[in-house]
C-alpha cells in the first residue's frame, strides 16, 4: 500500500487527510470477530477536513474517523478514495479499514485554534462513523464531547444502529450546540437490501433507531437515496418506504437518484450484470461513459413522482442538494437535558 515501505519522514501530497506522513502507521489488526477484514490503525495528522469552496455540499468541514467501510454498499461514492492508498474501490474498500485512533485528540487541538469559526462540522459524509468497528474503537463519544465542549455545531449521517449507544451523550451535547441527525435508509425490500448493502443493519433495525432518536427529542431526517432506476423508483416501492419512514417518527425525507462516480461505476455495474442483467442496457443509457448523474429528465421525473408522496405521508421533502438546512445550524435539535455519561475507555483489539 502507498503508506507502507516508505521512509519515515516521507510525505505524500496525494494521500488522504491524516495519512500524508508514514510515521503515523501504528499497526494492522485482524480478528475472527471481523472475518476477512483488516484494520490499519494510524495516528492522524489532522481531524478536520475542509470542503472545497466549489463543492455543492451545504457544509464547510467534515470529520472522517474511518476510511473504508464494512457496510459495503455497492453504490457508495467514497469507494474511489481508497485508490489514493493504492487499494481498489471494491473488496479493499469493504475490508481494508483505516482507523484514526487519535482523531479526538487531534480534533481537540484544532478546535482550540484562534482561527476556528465554529462552523458546522459534518460526520458521515464520506464513510460511516458508526460502522461495526466503532463498537470496538469507540471514537465517536470523544468526538461528540470535543465538538460540544468547543461550542461547535455538528451533523451526523449514518446507516449504523450503533448510534443508539450514544443517544444519552448526544442529548447532553445538544444542550450546548445544535445537532442535526440523519439516518440513511434506501432499501425497503429485504432481499435487495442484503444484496446492495450487505454489511448494513436491516432496514427495520434502522427504522427502529430513527424511533429511538425521535423519542429522545431529535428531529431526524431519513435519506431515501439512492433511488435505483427500475428497482426502487416505482410508486408502490416509494409509497411503501414512506409509510414505514413516517411510522418511525422521522421529520423529513431527503431523496436523490443514484449517483455513479468513476470509482464506483465498475463495481456497481458488475453487480448489476450478475443480479439484473436485463437492466444493464438501460443503466448504460442512463449513465453513459463517464456520466455520474442520471439525466436531468429522469431526475425531474423522479421529483414529480416522489415529492407529492412525501407530503402525503406528512413529511417534509428535501432534495439531496439541500440535505442540511444551512452551513451553520442556528437552533439545538434537542432541548431535553440528560445526566452526564461516564467516560468510556478505549476498546482496541
């Protein structure tokens, strides 16, 4: 891999944030509990990542405690980032996980800088901070505390039900800073979910997590995306999904059509050829060559179909480009105080 076999002082300008210097590699760990997976524990150089000014993202800063993701979603746009580590965006992305073990410590230093403007920080925009490994490494509790103590608002997007572990901590943190919580639930057919997102918790488990978060006082949004052409874009499928989302207590729905970046398209198309060969020609027409977005006409058609259904189920509709209300949230998402939680101890393999 790019961060092995180099001189200690060597730096790599093309490496992912926090992996530029090889002195940060601590160890690589495998364990029977995570069969077929390897965790590369690193000492990160930075925790905050600045989003380029030209980005469509409605936030300026992100934190990614992990690189790679055991959720193994075929459509994950972050797959291409593993190529910076001389790993592939397929099986390596799913099984070779980089863990920034000191991320909270580095974040604390960065937030103490006089130049920090307390802008909203987004978690879960690249790889999931509540993927299975978080149950062992427990990076998120210290990240949450550090952001709240510094007065920095933040948002969390996850497919992981492990966020339920941190609900008391999030409730307490929301007394001091605005917090925005989103749960990603794209598939409402169990067989399709297991095929497209093989490492994720079940759809029902995620809906139950939405309920737990809303019961704690959060206004939770559900990412109903990506919508897969010819697979999850029928009225029946969308209506079924929205009925379950509404029953979970969610506040709003963020929707968007499948997006296939260059580093993702080959892996998704391999799956499509194997599981749904009858749709290959249609997808090649929708996503020709290097095109990442579905055609404008399809996106408009989808909006006309989905927005009335969202409203009919009593939910607020947002497009994926407007997933967050603003770059800096202005009000707490939770007002109920909670008792301080005991500091968890690190649990490394």
